[in-house]
C-alpha cells in the first residue's frame, strides 16, 4: 500500500495540503511472452535508428503502427523473425507523433 499527500501553491503564494490518501497496485503482473521483442523501447524517431520487432520462431508476421487517435500510420510485413521500422509513415514521411502503438499479428490476421 502506498500513501500520498498533495501540496499545492497558487499564484498568490497561498499553500494548501490535501488529506492523506492510499492506493495499492497489482501484485500479480501478467507475464509477457519472452519470444516477443520490440526495441529500443521507448522509441523516438530522433534516435536515427530503426525500431526492431522480433518474434522468435515465427517467420511471417505483420506490424501495424497506429497514432493515439487510432489512425493507421504504417502496415509492414516480415518474412523473417525480425522486422525494422524506420520511423516513417506509409508515405515515407517521418512520424511526428510522440506516442505510437504497434500491433503485431500473424500472417493473415489484422
């Protein structure tokens, strides 16, 4: 269990303090598939390096990269265990979103 209190100050210098609050976190985190890798993570297009996806033992998969609003930025297909994304959209322009979501799917799935 964690305890916290909020301290604040307005533009006139008046201070206030909240009451004490508590919260807990999940104790059993869902396990991740050790055969799935996405790196570097987090990724920033300013790194100048690709983001790599790897699925051990699975050749032929798709990676779909989405903007936070759900817009598909790029769909890519791999015929090996590894796929590299250069940080560009389907038109070849560098992605400017600060956050993107990647969905990995087996061949034939979307």
